[in-house]
């Protein structure tokens, strides 16, 4: 299997894509990311909007219609869902390898 050039996703991008499984505007994305990460990831507005611009260019997210013309709302695309799935599978494989070999590394999980 060929490795995807967009993997691994950064933790921030992973959570943004996960948050956009349901359409959301910027502030809601920031709240969802913090909630999904148990408070471990907090996004500044500049970081979020830089990531959004990059994800739009990659076609991992797209703008969607909103009732509120003051807010831009985004949703994950099928390409975005696929890259999210691929990164999830990559992480599951790493966890499996660690579980199978962790005793050799004298690391407890």
C-alpha cells in the first residue's frame, strides 16, 4: 500500500476534520475541538483559519450554505472523510504494533 502524502495529519487537523463531520462555523469548530480532545487542544482563531484555508485548498472541507450571512460554515468532504479514515487506520496499526511488542520495549500501556 502506498503511503498518502498528506499523512500523518497533525493533531489539530485531525480534530478539525472530526469536528466537521457535522457542519460548523469557526467558533463552533474551536469548541468542538476542545471538547473532542478533552481540553488538550485549544485553537487560536489564527491557527483555525489558517488550517481552514489549507483544508479548503486540499478539498478536505467545503463551505456550505448558512442561514447566518455573518458566519462561514464548513463541512467535511468525502475526500476529507477518506483521509480521516486513513489516518485513523494508521494510528490503529501503530497501537496494535505497540500492544504486540510493548513488553519488549518495557513500556506499559
